[in-house]
């Protein structure tokens, strides 16, 4: 099994190269890149300086000279072939240099690092609450299988699963956000504006007040999956021979379910722990956009719209590595909690 995991770690290299190369090529051939945006900015500045009348009379002369355009292309590195640009960018990445942001004019590491606390808070909170709610709910649904509670909860769970998190967030802001009929929660943001002046209890309640709706939208995606997976896994284990043997020995129903059957039923749930790292930092582009939370997801969203390629590629590097390592960690956890698993 050690040889299997060594091969899996080695496969990270070609997989990472394939992901980054594909995205790098696509981003650098999409219209409206940084060169085009900078040329347009210079043209608009020239038109504003000359006045609207002069600009309308000499619209054809507002284009930049070829040497100026070439200097802009050299500044952004677009004067080289795409494979050369990718090789230079990859060489910097291997030296932990993600370049400088086109928009913020700061190192990409510094721009991304400032968003880590927000993404970690949302990711960890959403993950823990999902497990704390979904596992007991799945157990109760398995015990009450076929009851009215099971039917009603299944309907609610699948309705929630069918609604995207960002769409749910928009609806919640309309009905519960500031300015609506039920003005209960703020329209967005990560913390209250007067955070530095609040007491400890005020910070706790203020953070909960601002993060209740975003965390709820984070949970809705994995809610149905974890609940139904827990229920089906527990029902499958309750039909196994070892459970019938435990009942035959005179063990109580509570002990059989929660000590013997539930432990084996949680194996598929536990294997998802390997993805926690990527979940904490990846964020959600649209959810953070809806709630105006300046985390990793919102940063990636704005970087793509503004063609800030270094930031977008930096987020891609981090999320890709975490995803690939998380997949391997899931297999390792699977083999640790279930001795029957042997990877070859």
C-alpha cells in the first residue's frame, strides 16, 4: 500500500501541470486581457484630456503608436510565445513566487494571504455545522425509516439540495436582509463596521449575526449528501449479520446502533475529511459575491472579471494543490478507519 500512495503523490506532478497549463493557455487567449484593458485606459484618458468635441472629431487618431503598444505587451510579458510565458511563470511558482497583482500592485502572496482568515472561518464553520447536523439527522431518519418524519425531512433536504447556495443567499437577503420587511440580518460584509470597539460578547454576537446567512448557504450544498449518505449507510449496516448477532446477545438497541452500527456507517463520511483543507481555503465565488464577503472566492471572482491573471493563477495553484493532496488524504483516512481496505 505504501507503493500505491507513492505513485499517487508522484501523479500530482503531471496532474498539476495539466490543470495549470490548460487554464494558463485559456486565460491568455481570452479577449479583453490586461493589454487590451490598459490600451483602452490610455485611449479613454487621451479622450478626456482632449475634450469630447476634439475626441469626436479626431476619433481615428486616438489609437496608441505601435511602440507604446509593444511596451505594454513587454510589461505584461505578452511579447513572448505562450509556452515561454508558461515556463517562466511555472519557474517562479516552483520558487514560491506567484508574481505581482495587476490591480493591487502587491505580491500575489500578500493579496491572497489577507483573505485566508475569512475563508478559513467560513469553511471550518460550515463543515463542522454540516457534520453536527447531518449525522444525527441521518441516524434519526434511518431509525424512523418510512415514517412521516422521514418523508417530510427527505422532501425538505432534497428541496434544499436543488437550490444553489448563491440563489438561496439572494432569496434570504431579499426576505431577511436589511431594508426588507423582515430586516433581521445585514445585507453583507464579514464583520460589523465597529468591530474594534466591541466587547468580547459583542464581537461574538456580531460575528454570528453577519455570518448566519452565508454559513447557511455554505451548508446547503453538502447537507443532503451527508444526511442521505449517513442514513443509507446506517440502514445497510443494520441489516448485517454482526448487528443481528449483537441483538441476539442481548445488547440494547441504543448500544447496537450507536456503538456498533454507527461506527461502521460513518466510514464513508469520515473519508471526506481529506477535502477539509481545500474546503477551508477555496471559498465560494458566488456566495461570497452575493454577501459581499472579501474572501478567497470573491477575490478569485474579481480577479477573473478584471483579468488580474497573477491573482487568478495564484488561487488556482493553491486550490489545485490542496485538492490533489486532499484526495490522497481521503484515501489514507479510508485505509486507516477501515482495515478491510487495501490499495494496490
